[in-house]
């Protein structure tokens, strides 16, 4: 199993969907929120992802396709 920590940035358009829940369900990835700050128009979440490397990569590609900005987090393992 691989672990990766990423920072997700949401806009008002992407912030209302259950994206983290769907990520875990659709891609067989365990999610763990490490830090978060959500405002009215924008927010960010530092998210730890655990699973098979391909599932994590596919999940990240899906997040990007949904309009979520994904960046490596400084605590990436």
C-alpha cells in the first residue's frame, strides 16, 4: 500500500460536492483529512491518501477533472 499527502484547493463550484467521499468510494482509496480550512468561496484540505499507487493516481486525475486543484503537500510520504 502506498501513502501520499496532497493539498486540494476547492472553489465555490467544487466545494458543494461530496468529492472526498466519492474519491474513497470510486477509487478504493482510504482518505484521512490532516488539515482543512473552508471559507464561503474557497477552501483547502490537506488529505492523506492510502491505497494502491494506480488507484491513488487515478483518483488524483479524477479530482483534477472535477476542477479541484491538487498539489503535493510538504508532508508527503
